[in-house]
C-alpha cells in the first residue's frame, strides 16, 4: 500500500502483535483505517495456509532467509498463504486465514523512517 518492503520487525501472538515498516513519511489516520480494511479483506478470503520444508539454500522465490536465526542450517519451514504470501516461519499457524478473526489497529506511531503498527485480533 505504501510502496515499502515487508515488515522489518514483527512480533505476533495469538491475540496481539506489532509490525514495523520503513516509510518515507507518516501515514494519515485514514491510511491506517485503509490498512485495516485491506488486511480484513485478505483475511476474509479464507486463504489456505500450507506448510512445507525447503533447504535453506533452495528457498522458493520471495522467501527471505535474512530473518532466520544465524545458526539455521538444512531444512527451513516455509509457510504459504494462498496466492498472497510465502515466508520462512517457525510459529504456529491457522489452517486458513478465516480462522484469524478481525484485524484491528489499536495504536501506531511514526518515528522517521519507521511506522510501528500495534494490533489485536478480535473474534469474528
């Protein structure tokens, strides 16, 4: 939406999380509400979440090994979310995005160049 790369840092728990993004300027309040709308639109597509494994040196296109811990060698767990996303991840996952619930930004701040979104996941 903002033309920025994937989140630089993220921490997601069962009901809450935060993500940091590198942006050139602070977003307007309306932009944040549009982020919520778009995220909930993707969640509502009930995309399948599939898990596979790949050698660290042979990861699928689009999978960034840069966020993996330094000592990871051999097989890496790859999570594919329908046609929307693919990433290396060791966390727990739903079977499809419809199980996530409703995404709600609870607060955000911008300290150039980082936008930090704090969010919660509500029951649908």
